[in-house]
């Protein structure tokens, strides 16, 4: 188990070396994917390898010449990586147009000397409207065909269904791991589940699935664990990771998440039967609440309260990347609903590049102290 985690951490630390080696070994082209919800099955079935670009902690200097410094550090750090050559190994990038920042960044990217923008997946602005499914279907088909012609791939519907089966297995495995946090949160601690989530967006998917299944077998049936304050974490991505780890250092355990890189993206499978494009459309339209989905039918505040109560948590921690507007717009209503349900909350506003985390540490310590030992649960 330790060997697998160490391998994944090495890949997260230096994805370029791993992916260059993967490219040489398998011949698969590498496609960068801007989160969130781009159907990575389309890249895999075209014979390429998707690397979901969740940002990085390297200092940002060059990107500021192209993009305002009050954009989120996920988008700015990816742009910086492109500008200083760390994305040279890519055959191109695809964008999921999930927010204003990404919409603008796709245009900037397209105009970079070596931007290699493959396509932008536009999603229905109103997923509840009558035309949403047809619109998304045409977007998926255009993206699929563009990837197919870039990689010279002949893809049948059965090939796409087969790929959907692979990605469903991957999501199911991750869900199994994440669900183990509720019963044995100390055994499946932050290092284990968060490393798995990050690595699942980089590592060869078949290799990752094998390693994940081996890790799940090794975890077996752990013994019951002593009480500790139980937390739900929410947001896009909880970086820097040392802030996330501080929750455990202060004696709390994370038993559930509502993270973009976590449950939000692995909770929903696509149907393995029938038309695979329709399956991907349906998967997207049936996703749970997320501020990037703009779904009027979703009541995210009520959903968060319900999720927190089901998981029996003592508190909810909001990880908000600075300047992430979708998350910021949702926050007041979510906090109000959790306050009404008497569930304590903590808002941590971070950037990938946050180096001074002392003040955040103090706030986490104070928050966990107010939650007590968690014995009441
Ligand atoms: S603003 Fe938020 S949703 Fe948009 S790219 Fe940044 S982190 Fe993602």
C-alpha cells in the first residue's frame, strides 16, 4: 500500500517525467484537460491520454502579462506552466467552459504562439431547458470528432462504451475509497484519499485502476477507531495540501467531501448500455449540485446540510481558491443554511501559491477545538 502511495506522490510531484515516459512506452498522445466535467472518455477512446490540469504551486510571473492577477490560481498556474514550457509535452489542451475565467482563458490560450487549443466544450447554460440535451450532444460529438481526427483514430460506439466501462470502474473504485472515510477515517486519512484523487487525473487509467484495487484490498476491514471531530470539506480543490493536512494534525478527521476534484466529479457514472454519447449527456445532466452547473433545480445549501447530517459531521470546512467566483457566489447561502442547521463552518481562502499558512493553521486549530472530541457522534 505504501509503495502505491509513494508512486502516486512521485507522479503528482513530477507529472511531466511520468507522462513523457508513458508517451514513449504506449505511444499515446497527451491531452491537457481544464477541469471540471470534461468527459475524459473522449480523449481515451481517441487513443490519447487525458491529464486533468488542477493547477500547481510554482511561482507565477509570466502569466500576469496575459491574465489579470485577480483570476484564480488554478487557471493562472496552468497558464504559467504553458508559458514556461512545462506543458510542451502536450499534443494540445481541451477546455471545459465552466466559468468566466475559463471562457476568457481559452481565448488567451488560442492566441498563444504554441497554445495548441484542440477544442472547448460548451455546456448548456440552463441544464433544465428543453434544448440542453441536444445542445450538449452536439458539443460532445464535435469534441469527439476533433480528437479523433487529431489522433487519426477510428472509433466505434462500442469503443466508447468500453471506455465508459473503464472510467465507471475507476469512479466506483474511488467512491469505495472515499466512502471508507466515514467508518475508518483515520485509516483512510487525508494522505490516502487525496493522493488517490490527484493521481487519478494523471496516471494511466488502466494502471491506476489496478493500483487502486490493490490498495483497496490492502485496506481490508480496519478496526473501529477512536472518536474525533468529524468534518466535511467542500470547494474546488483543497490546496495547498499542507493546509488540508492541518485538519488531521489538529485531531480532526475528514469523513466526507463535496469537492470538485472529489465526490462532485466521481459521484455520477455514465450508462454502459445503448448510445454512449447519450450516456455522457445524461451523466452530465444528472450531476449533483455544483456552482459551475447553474442548475436552477439544485438547492446546494440544502444539499450541503443534508450531506453534512447524513455523514454525522461536527463541522464543514470551505476551501475556497481566491477569486473563484462560482464558489464565492454560493458561499453566503450555504453558510446561512448550515448556520440554521447549527452546523459550525470554517472558510479557508487559499491560493496554490499560499506560502504563509501560519494564520490559517491558527484558525483551523481554534475551529477544531470548538468542535470537541466528536464523541457525541
Ligand atoms: S474560477 Fe473557480 S471554477 Fe473557474 S477555473 Fe478557477 S477554480 Fe475553477
